[in-house]
C-alpha cells in the first residue's frame, strides 16, 4: 500500500486500484498550502468525527471525485444535506464490505460537534482490512483500553495515531497504544498544525525507537510505500 500525507490527520491510502482519503482538512491548513485539493483523486472518503479539522474539504472533494463518504450516521446525514450523493453511515462495531476488503468503525474517546454546531454523533476510528493489509486509523482519541481489543482481534501492521497532546493522546500514550494494538509501525498525525499541538519531532521518534518500534512523521505532500 501507498500512503500520501496532506497535513494534520489527512492521508490518502492507495490499496491496489482503490484509494481512501481520511479526514480531509487541507484548504484551511496553513501548513498545507502546497496541496491542491483539485488534484486529489479518491474512491472513498472516511471521516472519523465532526470537527472542522477533519472534514473541512470533505464535501468539495466528494462532489469533485464522486467518492463515497463513510462516517457515523449523523455526519453522513449532514453530508447528504450538503448535496453529497454517495455516502454510507456506520456506527460503532459495524463494518461494510468494499471491493478491497472491509472498513469497520471502532471507538474513539473524543467529541464530535459539526462546524455549524449541529450534532455530529460520536467520534470513531477505523480498521481497514484488505487481503494484503490490516491497518488502524485512530482518528482523534485518548488512550483507551478499547485499543487492547483491537490488538487481540486483529493483526494490525500499520497504525495512524494522533500524537499532538492537548486534544488527543501525546507521544507517550501513543507508545502505550502501539503496545495495546500490538503494532510496530506507526504513522503520526494531529501534531504541529496549531500552537496547542506543536511537538518535538525528534523526541517523538526517539520514544518509539527506544522500544524497538518506528514512527513515521511525513512531510506534507510526501508519499511512502508500506
Ligand atoms: Ni477533533
Ligand atoms: Mn482534531
């Protein structure tokens, strides 16, 4: 699989001939001015929760690409009211079979109001299982014992974890999370975009190296193969 970073918690994951865009927040992100959202092609858009910094560009990109949007029921209703035709609601514990495998909506400990103040349902994360890969996109979340369940039920080979502190886990909690989910390969997200979530990237990398694991911190626009 190939992973491209568009800043904050937004990644494009290519699985063979299908791609998934997670939590698009690009045009309002001052760090992502080098990214043109019109150049992004995707088959699916997955939204972890209702906050602006996770869905600001979702409606625009969904309409432009004709991608199908997956999120919780309340966010899907909101997106459909804005004219997005292809959308599918999930709730915690539920999964949907797609061409490449399945997507499951799992717990996150956070909040989820939508940008206009309407109710955004409950926040979540995603497990994506294909015939080749199994990865976890945590969304915005605190460290929680629910992550142990993920480690017990799945062979997670890659995990996208928030590390910016203040609104989510910090790097130390992300290290514990990586142990709970039994995963050695981590991609960091939700850091440096705002003053409140600025981190020391070298220290973050050391925290994972110290326990024999690795965390990748992408440059915005960068693509890596896994
Ligand atoms: Ni949030
Ligand atoms: Mn956020």
